[in-house]
C-alpha cells in the first residue's frame, strides 16, 4: 500500500457468531432461518410484561467451547446485563448481553500469513448475548419488522487491536470461521448473517504508540469484503490526515456494489447504552468439572489438523491448507483415507488429488453442499484402490467417476458393465506396440535420430488403439525397450 512506509493501521474486530442451538437463548422458540416473518416468537422474546427469561444451557456450553479453543480464561461466575437502546426491531427496548463480567477473557488466536509467518491475535473477551430482529426497508413505502431473530443466541468475539493490515484481518476472519465450524457451534454462513463482523480501525504514524481516532466499519458479509472495506477506510483516513483534517469518530457502512464506505452515525460509547445487571437472570456459574468435560470433547482444530496432514500423510502444505479450509471437506477426505486398502504416501496423495480436484470441481460447479455430494467417501476410496492395484488407469477412472455421479453403483460394477478393466498383459500390449511402430516407420527413424519428443506420440497411438485401457506404466516400459 502507498501509505505503508509512513502510516500504520490499527485494527480490531468484533465478530458475532450465531450459535447452532435449536431454540433461542432465553425461551423455547425455534431458531430456524427462513421461517415466515414473525412466526418464531413468544411473549419472552417479544418482551411482554411479566415474563421471565430462562437461559439455554447449550448456549453456555458452546461459548465455553469457543473460549477453550481460543485459550481464554473461563470465568467461574459471569453476569448478564441489559444493553438499552431504542430501535423498531428490538421490542423489549434492551438487549440481553454481558458487559463487565463476561464468561471468557484474555485469549488468543494464531493466524498464518501469506509469507508463511504466524502471528497471535489477542482475544479481549467472548460473551453471550441475544440477537435483535430485522428491519426490512424499501418495501413499497413502509419499513417492516421481522422479530424472528429476537432472542437468537450469539457469541461476540472481541479481538485486541493487534491487526496491522487488511490481510491480517482477513486471515483472522477465516480462522474464526474455521474454528466455529470445526467446533460445531455455528454454521459460519455470512450471507445469512450467522457470522457477522464489525471492524474498528484507526491509523497512526509509524513508530507512534498512541492510537488514532477509531472508526467503526459495518455491513461486511464476506471475508473479501472485510479486506476491501478496511483497505478503503485506511486509505480514506490517511488521505484525510495528509490534507491536515481531523478524523471523526463515527460508524461507516460498507457498500460492496460501489466499493466504498459511507457515514452511518456518530459512534456511541459504552455509557450510551446504560448497561446494568439484568435483574431477571441469575449469575452463570461454571464449575471446573464442567470445563474439563467440555475440554475433553473438543475436536482437532484447523491448524492442528493441517499440520497433522503434512506430518502423517506427507501431503504438500497446499493440499493440507485446501483440505482443512472447511470442516465438511476435512471429514470427507479423512473418511476416504480410512477406507483405502493401502496406507502409504501414494494412496494419500491420490485421495487428496481426487478430493481437491474432481470432488470440489463438481461441488463448486453444481453449488451442491458436500453433504449432498452423490459419491460417498467409501465409493471414492474403492475407485482409488482400483487405480492403485492396476485394475483401471487414472484416465479410465475419470470415466468411472462421471458414471458414479449418475448412479449409486460401486466402481467395480461400473467397470465390469462397461468393460473398462485395464489391460496389464505385456504380450497383448507388445502386439499393439509392434503394430504401431510398423505403421509409423518415419516417426521411429526420427525418434532414433534424436527427436525424442515423439515418444508421447507413440504412447498416445498405443493408448488410442487400446481404447485407453492399456496399463500406462507397461506401455511406457515396452515402448522404451522397443525404440531403444
């Protein structure tokens, strides 16, 4: 960036993750996304007089999971507070959150940057809260309110201002997404609002210790938008400072269509919300036994899994990065590996290549969730086993794979039905090679005179004559012998 020699950005992120509970934080209403407007509501989440909220224990359980995964201290006692503000989509007039005594504090997340270096980003706090409703603007002449989301459980993950570039913020968001999905506490869908991010960003001259004036940026619903919005806001602040202007503390909205941030309102301070302890909710007490129980059930986390793939399966770092980017993909790959007949580097690399290549290609082209992908890990590993034992070639496997997408048949049955078994009889291949060489004498002479690139021509002609069924390794060996 043009400003990087003179200025340094200071970035902190506030990430809201919607927890994957079936019912809301303080009542029994459904959390299902996409229900008819105002259908998942009751007197509790609407804040009717006389009702009392009751905390969903799974909300606490999921929050502790995230706290442990981010090396936080879990408070033995935490308190809910009321965050007071008036907005049409908040019928109670306050949001139940945590303020002075959150459940998780003082943790960190490790991110890996594009140059391979790793950096720790501090976690100030992770606290539980409920979501607000949704105001729907620009419909005819009115604004409508859907309160289905009121009371849906969230955790807010507040980072330290440790990020110094948009790339670091992007990598941090990707890691948060991986953590919540690997832990099974959030689906991570940014388009549906399951994972939302606000950024606090300021700039200062390099070498200064004092922070600049903080600006909040909202409405970033993808990882790339986080990066682009921060780049825009940093540039805006630096240009303003270069003109001798003062940065105003305010909230900006990111417009992804115009690639610009626009002022929304002046930034509130915490005291503007008049936080006070919620009188209807008792303190949350977390025992050491509860923490140990949750800790014992934590799954392998993304970076740990990535490093294990490199060490145990001897996969290249690129493969391991791709395979651990999404929890469903990692689970699919590991199930393929589990059913391989041979446990060696060749088999693991084939499993990686087919998962990253053909499986992801179909998933991305068809926009199909991996859990709905028609080829099960067992069927894919069976096909890979047939490649390794020489029953079919990699080329024939492509044809088998395409057929497996259309039918539930096992690869063995497809191969038998279509007559796709690989020819590994040396005498049969030798007879075809002799015929090819006899019919291409000019090319044989040219090869023997030094035009060795013609070797590929002979391989191609042999494979064509045998309709792709010849064992490629044997074809190469026999051709080398005959041409020498």
